[in-house]
């Protein structure tokens, strides 16, 4: 796997169960996957020799991020390496303009233009009105590379173009919410879709995923899954495809494609505990051309919440935060990525399962905020008598006592 971030780290966990072993190309020995994989290559994804070394003896090469030059991947492919997704497919996740053009005609997309100068942005705004979303066509993620413009900003456009950032501009779509659909497709052409989820965004970044998307009309859900399967097939995707969608009016006709990713994706972290097959296992099954796994949910409601680096340094060490979290919520599952805590950086996630959306969501959000900040947002304290009594379900208390 090219890249040693959290996606590689969680893919490695899945690889172990398949009797496989993930070799990662990491930028530094402290990267989340480099900390846990036995077979770590340190190097740069734009170094052909590093990619060749990575691929030597491997069944397949796949990715934890999109920042890999397509021409190098084409060279590897020509040398007989199984690259999944193939570079011609991956290009659509690397370049938003190429993606928009490829989807024209069969998927709803925002109105967009390629930006060669500030007049292109103003021209789009003349048709769609302000605000307009200016995007780096390549290289942005998690809110980086996206600027919301309320009016003309020729200075910013000129500065970005001068620094070599390829730009596009899009209509700011009015939406009810954001959805995501993930599908996997194998080189053999087998495909599978997970239930459609709602993604909750803050400051351009995903903070929560609700699975399945609440109150989604079944016909719209089916249309979203069909759309993602169709995109996977038309673009000849191998491995995972995440399709981020805007839900503009609750109907199938109102689904607008925002972005594509061809790798495990934040919108699919819930599948580790919340689906019969996790996105990480499924990605490996797909790139290794194994039959795909079942995608049904394991609970009526699953909520994933990201643990983001706090705005200011947290005094309580992480392991102590984990200890307190487990004492309050024995059933919330955590995934910590081993990353340094910078403000708003994704350093982990939590998953809660259950029957009632409000209850499950409250639990997941409290847990994630606690791990981020060491503050219980609802004021809960383990030292309250009430809290001590309710901390464990009764049967667990009894078991703990009898063990002692
Ligand atoms: N990632 C890749 N594209 C989008 C995301 N979130 C994951 C990958 C990558 C890591 O985020 O796993 O390696 C980089 O995270 P950071 O916090 O170092 O920028």
C-alpha cells in the first residue's frame, strides 16, 4: 500500500486476518501504519524506484491516498505490476475536473468551470450566483484546497494559479444534507454496495457518519447505490469507491455527486464493527480478486464519530482518556491512529451501535469529544454517586465484583 496513514494502518489489521501481510510505503517511521507493520519501506510516492521496490514480489499495489503520479503507476503497470485501482481509473479520484467531465451525462453534478483566470470564476457566478466554491482540482482533502467565495477574489485566484495550483470553480449547491455510498468492485467485475450513510461535516471536514442515512426514502437509497455501482463500472474501478453525494431534495433526481475516492474512506469506518465485512477487508478482497464479502449492517443504527485533535493541548494522557471512556461506555469501540494531536487533525474514531439513533449518536459524539478534549460535554463525572451506579450495566458490575 502506497502511504502509511490511518487508512493503511486499518488495512493492515484487515490483512492480518486474511493471512496477508501489508507492506507500506511510508513517508516517515512515525506514520500510523509504519508504527505497526513489519514490512515498512520509507520513501516518496513520486519516486519510481521506491514504487518499484514496494511492488517487488507483491500480489498487488494499492493506495492509502491519491498523491501518486499516474505516469509512474503506468510504468509499474507496463512492468507487469497489478495496480488497483488502475491508474486510468484512479485519475478520476486525483483530478476533480477529469472526474466532473467523466460523470457528465449520467450523474448529477454541480455546474462547474475550469479556472484559467479570475474571469472564469466571475463568469460561473454570473450564471449560478454567489457564493461559488473554488477548488484545487488536484491534491486537496479534509477541507484543504477548498475556498468558499462570497464575491470576486481575483487576488486569491491569481495567487493560487501563480503557485501552480490547478483550479476549478463550482456552483455552491443548496442541499439538505450530505450522503455517501461505498461500493467495492473486483478486477473480475464483481461488485457490492454498503447501505447509504449520512456524513455530517464541520469546517469542511467529516465529523460523524450515521449508518444507515436516517429517513432516507428506500427508492432514493437504491438509486444512490445504483449510481455508485454504475460509476465504479464506467470508470473501471478496482477496489473501493466512495461516492460523496449532496442530497438536494430527498429524491433520486436530486442526488448530486460531490467527490470520489478510490480507497478506504472516512465514510466507511463504521463498517469495521457495523457491517458484516469492513471496508478495509473488502478493499483487500477486491484488489486481490477474492470474492467480495457481505455488506449488511450488524445493528439497526451505527454511528461513527471522528476524534479530532483538540484546539489547545490536552493535559490528560491519551491512555487515561481511554481508561475513563471504557469505564463509562464499555460498548463503544475505539480506533486510535497513533498520530500527533494537531488541532482538527483526524487522530482516531469511535463507533457506537444500537437501536435508537438519538441515543447511539449521543454516545458516539460524547465519546469522541471526550477522547479529543478530556471533557465530557454533558458534564458527566465519574465521582457522582449516580454515575458510579450507572457506569456498568448491572450484570457487568456483578461479574467484576465476583472476579475481584
Ligand atoms: N487520507 C487520505 N486521503 C484523505 C485522508 N484522510 C488519510 C490517509 C493519509 C492520512 O489521511 O490515510 O495517509 C494523512 O493524514 P494527515 O493527518 O497526516 O494529513
